C-alpha cells in the first residue's frame, strides 16, 4: 500500500469514528483495526492521537478557511465603504460550509466534528484551531459586529454561539430531518433547501430585541457612567 493511501485510510477512518463516538471514546486501536493498518503506521505518520485529531480537522478547515477568506474578500470588494448585511454574511458562510464536504466526506460528519470541537474540545484542539484558523473567524466576527452595531459585545457572542449550535444540530441530524419531512409532510428536502429555510431563522435570532434584563440595565449603566464622570 502506498504511503499516501495509508495516510488517507487512517484519516478517513478516524474522522468517521471520532464523529460517531467522540474523541475520548475512540482509541488508536479502534482506528487501526477498522483502517486495517498497524499502530506503528499511525505513530509514524502522525506521532500521537492529538496530532491525528488535528489532522482530521485540518482536512476540512484548511479548504474552508481558504474559501471563506476569498469569499469575504469578494464581499468587501462589492461593499466598499458600506457595511455588509448580516444576511449576506451568514449566507456566504453557509455556502462555504456546504462546499467543503463535497471535497472530503459527508456534511453530517463535518457538522458532528464541529459539534465535538465545541462540546469535547480539549485544550490542545482549542489552541490548534485558534492558532491555525483564528484569523478567519476573527475577521468574520468583526464583520458581524459592524452589521449588528446595536448588540452589546457579550450578547453578540452568545447569539453567534446559539446560531452555530442551531446550524450544527440541524445539519448533523440531516438524515433524520429528511425522513421526517418525507414521511410526515411528503417533502423531499435537499441540503440547500434546508439552508434556505434555516437562514431567515438565524438572521431573525441575531436581530431579535435584547432580553428585557439587558434593556433594563441600560439606564443603570448610563447612571453609573454619569456618576463616574461627575
């Protein structure tokens, strides 16, 4: 077996097992057994389980970040001197996300891996993602900030994570949703159909009025600011 074939086999197997079982529950022996390679091959090509996890994410995030930077460049060129609308930003991100798994594995696997990055990510993975890919996410967040100037930074943080959680949950359960739509509503739903339905929901969530507790806190904040100024 050629060396590149061995690496591909290990990565293909690892990403599916990680998505199905999680990082902690998937051992290197689980991976080598299913990939039909020996443990020495994993150690030779990757060195450790941590490095293998990072390599699995790199196969998706490398092409994603390249495509996303290019897409954001195009948007900024089209909106020179103007704020890019929130819906346009979210639609561009969704389009980029959908394009990447077509080059790798299924969308469901990609979404489950992203879910694991939030729920099970160990320190090394968070550091790796921030170091290697943090620039594109920082760039996107800054554009979202400009598109939602009335949101406090903390509230924007929460809404972005609620939005990502909604997207990940929906797309990682795509097969089940398709079955329900077909059996109960006689609809055959494509991934792009689902995204078109999801987009106005997440845009509305990002633009929703502030919770009453935050609205009530605004006058108090103003009082404190005036007190400090006097």
